[in-house]
C-alpha cells in the first residue's frame, strides 16, 4: 500500500488541509496538540469509518465550523496495481477505482467492507502491524499467550489454513450426516422384492376385472338401443295429449274474458250518449268567455306596471341613502395623501438611524467576541502547558536524584534539584497567567453596558420601523379606497337620475277590486271550458266503440270453431296411460342396468390404475434404492479424502507455528543489535509468545522502560517485515506515531538509520513525532502548526514553501 495524498475538511482542528505523500522516510513534526496524529486518524477513518475515530461522530466536526459545513476526508492511495480514491463524510462514503467517474461503492457500510476485503485486514490488525498508533507498541504484552499466537498467525496469513481446515471439517460433518440419513432411509432388499411380486399380481387381477366390467357395460348399451324408439313414441303421444288439454283450458279462459269485454263495450256506448246531451247545455254558458278574458288581460298589465312602480320608489330611496354614506366616507378619506407624504419622510429617517445602529453594533460586538475568544484560546493553551509541566515534574520526582535523565541518558545527580526548581518556577508562572485569563474570561462573561445600550436603541428603532410599515400600508389602502370611491359616487349619481326618470314614466290607474272580481269570473268560465273539453272527448269515442264491438264478436266465433277442431283431433289420436307406464318401466330398468355397469367399470378402472401406480411406486423405490447405494459408496470415498485433508492441515499448521517464533526472533534480534550497537544482540519469543531480551545468552530479568519500548519497536518492525515478505500482501507502507519518547538521541539515530535501510521492503515510511531533533535524519519534513487565534491546524513543507506550497491549506 502506498499513500499518495489526503485532504481534511473540518476534520478535528483541520479546516481545509491537503497533504501529498512521497516515497522514502517522511517526518510529520509538531508540538503536542497541533494536529499531527489527527492526520493518522483521518487516514484510518477514511479506510475503516467511525470505528477508527476517537470519540463520537459529532466530536469529529471542527468546533468553529458552521452547522451546515461539510465534514469530509478524501484519501488517495495505491494497492495491488490499482489506484483508489475514497471520499468519506459523516453520513456518506464513496469509493472510486483507477480514476473512474462512477463509484464502485457508495454507502458507508459498502465502502468499509470493500476496503477491508482489499486490504485483507481488520482495523485492529492493520493498527497492530503496519499502522502503529501512539502508545501502542506493547500490543503483544496486552494479549494472552493463545491470543498472541493467533494474532501472529492471522496477520501473517497462516490463519487461512485454520479457515480451510474448518471448512474441511464442516464438509466432513455434512458427508457423515448424509451417509447416516441414506442408511436410515434404505429398506430391506428382501422386503422390497416381496412387495414387488405382490403388486405385479395385483395388477393382473385388476386388469381382468376391468375387461369384465367393459363387456357388461356394452351389453347394457345395446339393450337401451332396442327399447329407446318405442318409449320415445309413447312419450310423444303423451306430450300431444297434454298440449291439447292445456290449449283447451286456455280457450275456456279466453272465452270468459271476451264475454266481460263485450259487456263493458255496451256500457261505454251508453256513456257516450249521455255526454252528448250534457255538452249542448254547457256550450250555451260559455258564450261570454272571450270578452271576460280580454278585460282580465288588460287588468293584468296594469297590475304589472303598478308593481314595477313600487320597486322603482324603493330603489330611489336606497340609492339616495347609499350616495349620502359614500360622500360621508369620502370626506373621512380626504387627508390620506398628505398623511402618506409625512409618514414616508419619517420612514426614511428611521431607516437611516437603524442602519447606523447596526453598523456600530456589529463593530463593537466583533471587538467583544474577538477579546473573549482570545482569552479562551490563551487559557486552553496555558492549561495544556500546565499539565505537561506537571507530568514532567512527576516523572523527575519518580526518578529521584539517582535516576537516569530521559533526555541525555546520564544520572541526574546534582542537577536534580535545579531541574525541579526550574519546573516549579515554570508551573508558578503558568498558574499566574492562568488566573489572569480566568479573571479576564469572567470579566468578559457579560457584554459591556455600551453594547447593551446599542441593542436597546436598535430594538426601539426596529419597533418604530415596523409601526411605520404597518401605518404606510393602511394609508396606501385608504388612498386606493379614495380613488375607487370617487368613481363609484359618480356612477351612483347617474343611476339615481335614471331611476327618477323611469319612475316619472310609469303608468297609473290600477283598480285591484275590479281585478279580483274579473279573475274570479275567469276561473268559473275556465272550469266550464275544461268540462266541455272532457264531454267533447267522450262523444268522439262513439265510432271506435262500435268497431270494438264487432271485433269482439268475431273473436268469440273463432274461439268456438277452435274448440270444435280440438275435439275432432283427440278422437283420431287417443292416449293410453297403461301403455305409456309399461314402456317407461322397461326403459327405466335398462337405464338402471347401464348405470350399474358404468359404476362397476369405473370401480374396476380405479382399482387397475391404483394397482399400476403401486407397481410404478415400488419400481421407482427399487431404482432409488440402487441410486442410494451408489451415492453411499461415493460419499464414503469423499469422507476418507476429507479425513486425510484434516490431518494434513493439522500437520502443516504445526510445522508453520514451529518455524514462526525462531524466524521472528531472528529478525527482531538483528534489529535490536543494530539499535543498541551490539549491547543486546539476541531477542526471542518463548513458548508463550512473550518477549525476552537475552544478554550474553542469558534472559535479562529486568529492563528499563526505554529498553522495553525499544524491544517492542523491533518486534513490531520484524512482524511488519515478515508480513511484507511472506504473507503476499502488497503493502509498502509503515507508519510510526510517537515512538521516540523514551529513546535517547543515539538510539533515535539508530532507529532512523534502521528505518532508512528498510526502504527496499517499505517504500514509504512515515514518522509522527514532537521531537524536532530527528529532523536531520529524515528525507522530508512536514511541519504541523496550530494557529492559537483561529484554532486551525496547517501543514507546511519548509523545503518547498519558497516555490509554492506542496500542501494546499485554507483556514
């Protein structure tokens, strides 16, 4: 794996930082808390997601970034001949392969799983081998003996043998289960052969019974063919007799109805004669109808004119009242234009005042916020410095005057008290500065009086401005109403003049008493007119009644003739019930025999089909039994094969584990000898995979903290080298975070030299440290700086800063 570049946006204290990585030995140097390890954390977060980040997801966001500011890490790297670009945010992730425009994975889970498969390591395994985080050199010491062996086997690829062996054992278990199931399902061959003979005999008996049933059904069918025509003739004779009787009953009913119709026709003829006599008397009474109708129509016209005149009078009165109210409202709205000019002038004055207050308030608030933020930043930096000084003092107190200086590796001696006094003086100075900035924070806790006064003045100006806006809206509505009202008054005045002219032209002289009397006379004559119409219609039915009488008499004669004809037909085609019953009994017997024969045939066929199905089932079972025996033989061969594979995997894993500890000890011993100038030339892993330093071939019972860190470091380098050489993983990267803390200058130089000599196995080595003295032993240095004013970290390359920064950073 080779890192190409990474970009951090609002990630921890990095607002916008881009780092380009080169081959060789690169150092990332900066003070504690400047954001060095954040770059390491961002690389792990891009690869493995939130599980690789410290704290919660919300704590990742830069504290001074906006609520909607994007949090994103974009990492570019090469692995196995492919180029990868992963872009991860708080709620999204995308992975691009070989410069493609479309991602190969576009979800948080999908990107993490894809990269973990390609890297071939979990997050913990990655951090415990190639990616060494701060204070994680002693990872092996934190594991149990069994866990140490499993860890080394897993990271070196040996654990794949355990996986293959587990799959082999699972397959063998499946084979054994299948063999057991096959044996349990197989039947006794002798019982199966006896069942085969029984079903074959059953098929022969059933087929003979089926042939007999077919012959019986054929004979019943022939009997029906012989008896059918005679029975059909008797049925036809019975049907004709039944039809004649039904028709005779219908003729009797129809004749009775005709007699009733003839009687009603006679009554209708008498009613027509009576109506003609009454019509002559009514016609004489209707003579004055035309003159009464003419007078009534004239009175109706006068009534309509009188009603319209009353409506005009009401409309004139309403129009005069409405016009008076409009003119009164017009007088109320007349001052609106002048008031609008006055309000607009005041609105401009208040607007200018509010703008001036806003400008002043922004300037004073910015000054207040800047002072408060500066005090807070200074206080945080002093608190961190105080903790570091206290930690240094406690370390020196624990060492004592006889202890070895962790920096120069010489006894403290007489310098012990001077160092403690110097640290106490520095702690006291930091405490005094901290108290000052704490008081300054308390002083700036509440805004100054001038700022609060400006807030109150601005609020008052805003309230007045809102009142003026509402007032101007009301004035605008009044002016608009004034213009509309002027036009409406003109139209209403014109409408009143038109109403008065129309009222003057309306006709008079209407007499309601005479109108009522004439209306009553018209109603009386109209009733007589309707009665005359009914009588006239009744007299007009006389000719049709005569025609109806002749038709009814003709139909009665036809009915009598049809009844006589049916009597003659019955005499020539008589029906004998006894003969009909004899024919029906014969045909019913034949049909019963046919149904019995068909039922017997169905039963015989079902038995024959069941017998053949039983024969086929036993035949299939015999074939399945033969196939099962063949399958059982094949599974037995496969089971023996998987048993041999299981034994082979066990032997192979045992051999590899026997070789693992000596080879790893040899590599670590060579690294340890180089770093200690031959003082310690041998390091081994015991049978519990515990780390043991040998001095002159004898285990050293007690080693110092620095020696322990050095031993853990060489073990970590040996593990990484073995992975690169033997596991087949295409890694060329080694990252070490703060591994020089307990080493003196000489051993630091040895470590740097050793890392440089490993460039044939690790093309890219990145060292993260706060110790500036290692700068000379590095191929390239990247400085991480924290701006105390803005709280933003930036990364610079001193060697390339003149030509233009290699790393783009925007704070």
